[in-house]
C-alpha cells in the first residue's frame, strides 16, 4: 500500500513513535499503552471495521486509551469518526447519529447500554490480550470522505451540528499550537478536558501523540487526583476551562507541581480572581486562550513570555484573525465580529450546505464572537453575538457586566442573562456565586453594581447561588440559568 493511502494523522503518530516504540503514549487510571501497543490496538480495530458498511462510524468513549485507539483505528480503516459526547442522553445520541448518517459505533464496554438505547450498533474493541501480530498490518484504506472527524456543536438553535474537520485542518492546528507553545516530544500533557471537546481532542491528545509525547488521561476531573497526576508523571502542560483551574487553585493537597510550564484556560471567559489565585498557588501564570470548534479549534493564546492579561493572546502563526462588520475589515481598536482564515477552518457542517455557506462565506469563518485587535496584535473578546441583549434599545453584552460583578468584594464568579418581562420586554438578571468563606447579600451586590454601571446595564435581579450550573465541557450553562431564574420568578 502506498504511503499516500495512509491517514496523515496515523502517519504522524507512527513517525513520531518510530524511534521510541516502547515509550508510554497513554497513561490512565486503568491501563497504560506504549506507542507500539497503541498501534497494535488501532490495527485490531481497523481490522474489525473492514466489514462495517458506511463511511462514518461513531466513537463513544470516555477519556481512555481506548478512545485514542478507536480514533486511529477508524482512520486506518478509512472511516470518518463521529466523536460523540459520552455524557449525552440516548435521544440526543440518536439525533447526532441521524445527522451524520451512521449506525455503527465504536464503544467502551460500560457505555454499550447507552448506545443500544440510542438505537446504535455497538462495536467493542478486541480485548487487549487478544491483540496479536496477525492484526498488526491490515490494509491502509484511504478516507472515503474528506472529513476525518465530526465534532458536535449545538450552535444557537440547540440542534446539534456536526462540524466536519479534515486531517489537514487538525494537523494545521496542531502545528500552529506546537510552534506557539514550543511543544516537543518531551512534554507530558494532562488531559482534563473531555476528548469529545475540540480542545481536548486536538490539543490534549493529537498534539502530544504526533510529537511522540505522553498523555496522562483523567476519566473524570477530580482536582486532588489531577494534582497528584501532575506530580507523579511530571506533567508539563495542562489545558482546561477556567472552572477547572479555579478548583485546582483551591485544592490544598501538598504536591510538587514544579514540572508545569504551560497552563492555558479556554472555552469561556477567564475571571481575574481565578487567574490570580492560580498564579499565587502554583507560581506560574494561567494563560488565556480562545478558539472555536469550527477552527479546529485553537485561534489564539497568550505566550508565557508575552502574556497580556485581559486579552486572549496572539493568533497562531498560521491563523489570520480580522475584525469585521458585514464582512468589511475594521482597523485596530474597533469592535466587530471576529473572523478567522487559515488552513484550520472547517470543511463545513456535515450535510448542511446552507448553514456552511452562512458560516464560512468565501472561506472566512464568522465566529459569532465580538471583539477587537489592539495595536500589538492581541485579540480581545467582548461577547457573543447571540449573547447580546437589547435593553431599552441599547446593545448590552453580558460579559461586560460579569467582569464588573466579579470585581465586587466576595463575588467569585457571575453570569448575566436576559429574562422575559411582560411589562419591560427583556430585563437583565445576574446569578452570582460567593468566594469560599464569604457571604453575599443580593441587595448589597446590586447596590455595588449600580455604583459601577450605568442604569441600563445594572441587573434588575441578583440571585446568589452556591455554584453556577455547567455543561459537560465545564462551561456555564446559561440555558439552565434562564430556566432557574424564570421558574423562581413565577
């Protein structure tokens, strides 16, 4: 079989491992795999898939070596892998499978009942001890579709869209991250994000594996366990959402985390309190980054020696970020929609040509995020277009108010939403969580907010909660907040 027939991602992993086949590739609480064992496991899965009909196969695994083997095995067999969120309920899994037109799914044993309830056809990987040399070199089958993976995003409608990413998309993003983050094969990555999350897949799995590095997989995020893993495996890099880093900073377990060199928070706004608490606890900066699933996903992040707090950093070297209004480019300092160009921009939404055309007109990705570029080339976020609220005819971005709320003494984090009011239309409501050991009075918080904000941006109601609700990726779930606030106001 010619080299051109081989998956580019598989080829990159095999090339990185060629000189160190016995080195550990993946470490998890249940098992560890060397690069040679990972390749053998992927080969066995590729052999299984040879008789499976269709160009797309589902992948339903929690963070585990089995996830990596299933992904590489699917690519080896020429299948596009539809990466399913393993926490999704069966009706949603069924809808995702319908959107991507597949029935067969590579599944972890403990998730078989969920796959069956979703109407899918589960394929269990061979047991590790059954992986023999006879399956080591099945035919390398070219991908039937240009898409290597499908990742799901709910968008603004709640209906899942399958984001189609090619191997070129993913490897371009890996290369941009490698250069910007100065990653090498000596790095050890702690994977605390779910691998069905775009940042988890590209940055915490594919990046280290294509460099010959080691990935320490956490099947679920437990702050104490994660810090113990940092010490035990000399972890050098960690990518997560701000809420994870906030919990890590609070964790009092005494472990040696001196090996950490790069810690990046993405997927949602990084609060000043969290950044300061993390730096005080671990004596290294928590760097903010930014991305979108449709960009494979990393767009920008701050570098350790060029950290501009408050920004989301400089774009990757192979990414062009511009600020536009109605697709017209704006100069530095002006606010508009963040638009992205470059080799990591998605192929499109699988099976949705009209949605694709709206999202990437002329190959330019419209992120739906608002922001600006400063004179030094650093990108700043203002909020999302679909988060923007019209209050008394004025445009209001919740992120602006959330930042102000989090500067009030005692407030740990805040979320601002719009709620329907029969007399006033849309009104602002804020939900805040207190710092540990602090007590918050809603009336006092609102008074402090009124002293800091103009009247139209001051929330009419303040609700104090123990913690904000979060989705599977760790981001604040504002849909749940709206339901809670609306229900409590009845």
